[in-house]
């Protein structure tokens, strides 16, 4: 599950490092990542029925109780399919819509980061990792909204979105820390079961 969630982050890093070299290549390969992720999540759907769920756990900062835990239940499966399905359609549409744009590599990098952040957000089973993916979503949406940075309106809208989601993120973190202090755990499934 971790490679599926972080694959978009890896693609955005590749575009950040080698975007200029990839600019001349055909963008037809870009929809393959979200389409492959859609297929992956769809293949897990028979295991998710009723109250059944899949839990993927990866140790991260064990001393603080912060783990990369991902829970795939019916609701998170639905959102994962929406994120990857719509991501596939957006990337397909952008191939012709933005074909002559000189910053297409940046766009695909930002979009991949946003998709990866959203997947992490809907699949997280740890409050701290949920907060980290929330902040990654805020940053990537700032980049996407302000993508056309030469337009003053786009820059203003991007800053406004960043201020709102950044302020909301601070309140979210405060609420998460209070919940974890009361429940004695950062794991969302443990907090819900208590």
C-alpha cells in the first residue's frame, strides 16, 4: 500500500529533478500511473465487504507512536477509486488541452503530488500521518491553483487557499493532539474503537 500512496510523490520528484529533460517526450504515459492505481484499488475491492477492511502498517517513528498505517475500508476504497479515476481522466484531458503549454512538466508534477497527498489523506489510520498528508494536499493545491503564476488573480487565489488551509491545518493539528492525549493513541481505528 505504501508504494501505491507514495508513487505520485515519486513522480513529482522525478518531474522536479528531470522535468526539462522529459518536456520533449510524449505526455501519453502520464495517465498510466492513476490508471494503474485505479486498477490496483479495484483489485482489492473483493476483500472489502461489509465491515471487512485491510490494514497496512509500516513503522515510522515508533518511539512517538507515529506509524504509517493505512486502512482500506469501504469508504476509503470509494474515495481512492474516485481520486485515481478522476486523476486518470484529468491527465487524459490535459494531454490535448495543455499540449502547447511550456510548463506541462510542472503541471504533471503538481497533479501527481496532489493525487498522492489525497490518497494518503483518505487512507491514513494515524492522526499525525493524516495531518502530514493534509498539509501536502494544501501545498500541492496551492501549486495547482497558482500554476499560471503570471496571472495576478491566480497568485491571489493560491495565497488565499494556502492561508485558509494552513490555518485550518493548525486547528486540525491542535484537535488531533487533544484527541490523542485523551485517547492515549494516535491510531484512528483505536480511537474509534474506544
